[in-house]
C-alpha cells in the first residue's frame, strides 16, 4: 500500500466542509468517491437542499455527510444536470431518505431514461438508474428554506440543454452553485456554446461572493468568481 492510498482512505473520513453560513461541501473526490463531482448542501430551518449527489456508489456516504452537517437528511435534491457524476446517486438517495428530486425539463428525460450517452454514464463505466423527478424546472424556480433563506435556481444551458445554476444569500455572502460551468462541451451531451456564453453573462451579472464549482473547487471573493468565469469564456 503506498502513501497515496493511505491518504485517500484518511480523507474519506473527513467531515463536511463549511463554506458559509448554512452552506457545506458534502461530497467530492476527497470526501466521498473519486468519480463524484463536488456536492453541496444548503441548510435552512425548514428545508435542506443537496446540490448534486455524486456518481452513485457513494450515495450513503454523502447522506452521512449531510446528516453530519445538518443533523437531518436532505429534504430536496437539486440536480444541476443529468450527468452521472452529478446525478448517479439519485435513485439510492431517494430510497434512503425520500428526498424530492428537482431537475430542469431539458435534462429530465436523460434522467428518466437513464440514457448512457447523454448522461456520460458510459464514459464512467457506470449505469444511471432511471428516476422520474418530482419537480421539473423551467426558466426560474425558487425554493423557500425558511426564515427568509431562498435558493434561487436559474436555467443556464450550454454544457447540457437542461443545466441549471443556483444561488443563495448566506448572511453576508452571496453563494453561487455553478456546477460544470467550465464545460466540457460535446454534441453527445447536446452542448451549445452560444447558449453557454449567454448563461455565463447571466452568472457574471449576479456578482456572487463565492462560487461553488462542480470540479474546480470553491472560489472567493467576488473578483475570483468573476475571474474564473471570464477565464472559461476566454477558453471557448
Ligand atoms: Zn457535466
């Protein structure tokens, strides 16, 4: 056994990471499984929203991390799109805790059919277990988490047709959940670069203080958030 394996095992016992008031990282390569995207939790007094849920094999571990952070399971699971590394754990999580599943209408069919190409499941050598979402999202949606805390969801197509981003005001910090806003882009996913550029302008206009990204980590303050998005715009 080499040192890297020992380190990885150690890291998988790591606790959830607090990013801001009521906002935690609860999944990702060094928290749950190397195949997982970074998963986040927004905790309010009346609801707890998990933003993406990893590739599947780690669903129970991510649920443990949510419970450790919030003391309760998630009430909602917002899927930012239907790629396997973000949505693979959905069926198991619903079985384990009965959370409500939200996904945009333009990615809902990929999830409902467990489409191996559109979901990139084939790339990962995994299967996406089909799930019908409880809430099919349109252009805008708002979740009320209690005591004035709202999670604002907006359609930001580009990486996939039904990609969404979300933001909340966590006390002084405006936090943006921008999963896979870096891409990649592929006809197999139904990517659209022109739509993506418009989506990035919408995210820039939000002027968020913290960006919780799907694979690149957490960026702060606002200048770093804008810098990351501008850098991606310069690459594509
Ligand atoms: Zn993706």
